[in-house]
């Protein structure tokens, strides 16, 4: 039944089904890619604390770069979704080719930064010399994979915009399946292989040196290129992309299309970078509050972040659905699609809170046996239940606005809400409190800042989505076309 003429309940049920069909594979892909980071930490941690520290410090540098690239390339998704909805598939291929040109430049620049610019950063961070040397080697290896992961993300953004989100799931799982054995072989070398293979191990393998953090970096770069090549092969052979004739007649750089992609994409990349650095800086500030506080913060944040993957994926899927609706239907249908997605994300956030309420004590027990850490982490879960709602709302409102190609305001709101209110307010509450009212709140102050920042972001983005969707729906603003 057409969304335009169906009853409200039928329209909502149909749209929700389409949204979840897109979001669930995205969620699986996000979890698989997060699993690669967990594998790196677990395996290097078993080798030595120095290698673990090197990988942790190195990841804090290359992950924000990769996420900035990913966000920038996500500018392709709403363009493809709208062209697909409007049956203009012949115009999709040139945009994808321009995105690949952008990906190659961003990936190469990121690799060069990791290769040449990390030493001054380590000096500024006062990283111990041994850890800095190991981390430099790790980042030097990861640098070779950055162009590969950038091209993968461009192809993923295209595939998502074409309503095919499952390939990114399966290919992320392929990357994880390569990352685990490659990590083991390269981190532990011959001695590690002897532990699992024993006397049947070929003599040649005995001499493999354990490379530690360097091996972890090589395995990460290898996984990046495997994912890139797998996505190239899939998009070339799959019939799902035949209308686009993707790999025929390569398009040379075309500045108007590149500028449009960057105009939509760079604000997304900046917004994601700001969000990542918010949590990174909070972790650095909390480090001075003692090891129990640091452990409790990381445990609570890790568990709640896993649950947040579904709301995050709904936001990415909502970009596609709004773009499709703008291309295929009258503008008021896109407005319905956007706000229906917001309602679904709110229900998911409430479900996440129920899961937190019922399972947090048990799950946190798997993370730590330290009673003090467990109790403090449990107190932070209460704060997490508050910010799960506002965080889910703001990420889905941002996703809907991306579908309208209204991304610059997201960047501005994110900067104000995250850094000024979330980080600045949290740091003030954590270290100073409010004189005459209450003493410094420590880690709870930082989490209070998170709640305040995310709530302000949700309110401002909600207001913006209402204004934009109503204006376009009523014809006061034109539909943003590519």
C-alpha cells in the first residue's frame, strides 16, 4: 500500500518495517567494526602493558581521523538516496566516482599524518619514550590501511544510499575474521603459535618474531584493505547495483560535484569528530580522579555504548529513508518518515533503559570483581539511563536532517552542545561544583555535563528538524536537489 494514501497506523507500521530492515544490518556492521578494536586491546594486553598502552594511545589518534573521513564520505548517502527515490539512477555513478576521489585524497593525507606527525603529538602528550616508540611503529603500519578504509567507507555510503545495508555487515564480519588470526600470528609470532599448534607447527613458523603493537598495526591495515577489496568485488558483481553501471566509464574529478559532496559531508565529519573528542577529553580529565573512578567510567561507558549501537544505526538508516522519500514522494511524506523515525528511536531508547535497569548489575560483574568499581559504575548507569534518551533523540534528529542535506546546522549545534555545555559544564561541575550549593561532583559532574549537552543538542536539533521539515512540506522552501 502506498504510504501517501494508507491510514496513519498502516503507514507507520510499513515505514517502521522499512527503517528496521535498513538499520539492523548497519547495527551489526557497527558492532563488528567495534569488535576489531576490542580484539586489538585484548590481544596486545595479553602480551605486555607497554604494547597495550601503545595501541591505546595510537588508537586515540587514528580512530578520530578515520571517523572524520567516514562522516565526510557519508555526505554521499543522502544524495544517492534522493536520486534513487527520484528514479535518477543514471546520475548516481558520477557522484560515487567523485566520492572515491575524495576518499583517496583523505585516506592518503590521513596516512601521511600518521606517518610523519605523531612524534610532536606524543611529546605534547608526554608519552613515555618506550610507549611512544611502539605506538609510532603501530601507527606507521595503520597508515598504509587508511586509503583502503576510506575507499571502503565511500562504497559503503553508496551502498547504504541504494538501500543495501547488508553488504557492509557481511564485509565487516570478513574484516573481523581476518583481523583475529592476523593479530594472533603477528602479535605473538612463533611462540604464540606454538601454544596452540604444539609440535605439528612447521619449523619455518617457529622463527616468526612476535611483533607486538607493530603486528597489531599490520593486522589492522590488512583488514582495512581486505574490506576495501571485498566491497569493490561485491559492488562489481552484485546485480543489486546494475542500474548504476558502477565500474564503467570512470569519471575524472568534477569540481561542482566534489564541492557538493564536501558541503554536505564535511559538517557531518566535523560533528562526529567533535563527539568522539568529547568522550576522549572527558576520559583524560577523569584520569586524575584515581584508578577506581577511571575503571568505573570505562566500564559503564563501554556497556552503554554497546546498547547505543541500535539508536545510532537507526539514525543512519533514517538518513536513507528521508532521502528516498524526498526523491520519490511529495515533501510531506518525508516529514512523516522523519518523525516516525524519531518515535521509533524513542521507543528503542526506553527499551535500552529497561535492559540497563534489569541487567546492569549482572553485566558489570563480568567486567570487574572490584566492589568499589562495581558500585561506582552502577551509580553511573543511572546517569546513562538519562542520557540514553536524549542521545538517541539527537542522533536520529541529526540523521533526519542529513536526509534533508541540512548538515551545517548539525555541526554548529554539536560544537555548542558538546564542547561548551557538555565538556565545559561537566568539567566545571566535576572540579568546582557550584559554590554555595554543592561541592565538586567528580565523575558524576562530567556525566551530568554529558546529559546537559546531549539534551540541549536534542532540543535544538528537534527544533531545526521541525522548522525544515514543515517549511519543505508546506512549499515555503524548495526540496534540496542534487
